[in-house]
């Protein structure tokens, strides 16, 4: 006979209930690892009296640092003197595994793997820490200092990108990194003025500074680079046209300096089409940049000024010197 439950016999305040027992939590698994010194899902499941599938799910939530701490593994915190050389640093087993894992995940992109490994090397060198001693917390402090412009030799975007690759390799969740400020977003306008689109007034002011700078030979502030404007009209014309070309095509300096007259430049009635090989995910990608209106007229005037050449580089400039020169003019224009 089924007894009917009434308001007098049933209450939500009852303490004892039947039903499925609560599964093991992340902290339960960490405690089991600490108590029994094992990461075997079978052993942990036996000690906690739960299924292995539950343990596997919890292990995915636990990063390598928490496991090492539970197992009592302590890493040497500081870099050894020899490891401060990049060639030696790359041979650290954990770094070598990181590099190979990136190559596998990124479809054998050697450049990406090299860039991320070099980024971690620079971070370790700055902090004087062994890569195994890097934690989301201490690197989050570094990211904050870079944002505040307190660290001069590390870029914010490259640092965050390298750290996310490293901690992903170590099993740290992307959400945890984002919460700590090691996020994956690109730089915002205002964080780095070079990433911002300049206003018309800014562009005009920059060009005024540029025209003044090419009136005589230029030497960089640290004395490493030189441009001989006084003796080379072609050099002056190229430097004055380059910023306009970069602005309206969106090309990088290095890509623009590799463009050649001839097949790469096509003059038409109302446009000029320039073939530029610029960066892509796995190497150079060919882009066809079109100049119309005033930018087109400026480029044609530049072409005529340099003697209508049939071959050779459009901008016969050295990359490092040109880049440094433009940066110094940008700063002198006082809106950087």
C-alpha cells in the first residue's frame, strides 16, 4: 500500500535524503594527490570511491603548478648563468618540449614557435626565473608593469601572446589568464599610439617635421644610424613618399622597402596598383594595393621626381635606419 505524503509528513527541512551521492570536487582530487603522491586516475578514483571518468574531468581542471605543489615538486627558481644565453636556454627539456608542441599545433610554423620561445626567454631573463618557476600570478605582475610603461625592453602584445602560449602548454585555463590580465586581445587605441589611426592634423604635423628633418644629414640619437639626405635627392624623395604610401596601403615598412619598379607597379588612368608581399600566417602573402586620388597623384609625382626608373627598389632605403628615423620624427611631432 502506498502511503500518501501530506504536509504533515513531508518537509523540505528534513536532513537525511536518499539519492545519488555528491561526486569528488577539484579540491578532493588535489588532496588525494597530496596524500597519496600519485596522479593515477585509477588510484585516485579508488581512494575517493568515485569513477575514473570523474577523476579525469577534475584533472583537466587542475593545472601543472597545482599538481607539482601537491606532489611536493620544487623547481629551481633562478636561471643558471649558462641558461641566460638563448642557445642554452632552448635546450632546457621543458622549453624544447614547448617548442616542439607549438610546431605540431601550428602546422609546423617554425616562425611562430621561434617567436613564442624567444618571448619566454626574454621574460625569464627579465625576471631571472627558470621557466618552471613562472606562474600566472608573478607574470601578471610583469604584464601590469609593462602596461604602466615601467619595463622598457618588453612589448605588451608580444609578452601576453608568449605567456598565453606558455601557460596553455602548462595546462592553465585561458579564462584564468584573462582574469589575471594576461588576455588575448589586441592593443587598444591609446595603449600604443603607433597602433592608432592618425588624424588629418596629426599627419600634417608629422609631415612638417619630416620635411624639416630631410634638409640636412640625419644621425640617430644613439649614433647607430645615419641617412645622408644632403647628398641624395632620391633618398629625400623616397623618405617623403614612404609615410604616405604606408598610410594609404596599410603595408609594413619592411614590405614596402622590398617593392620594385616594373612588374610590381602598374600605372593606370586613375589608379596605381602596387604588388606588395607582406606577412601572412605561414609566410608572405601577395597583396595588390591601389592608390587613387591624391595618394595616386603623389606617387606619380614621386615616380617622375626620381627619373621614371624601369627597375630597382621603389624605396631604396635601409630598414633599421628608416624605421628609427620615422620614429624620431614621430616623437618630435609631440603627439606620440
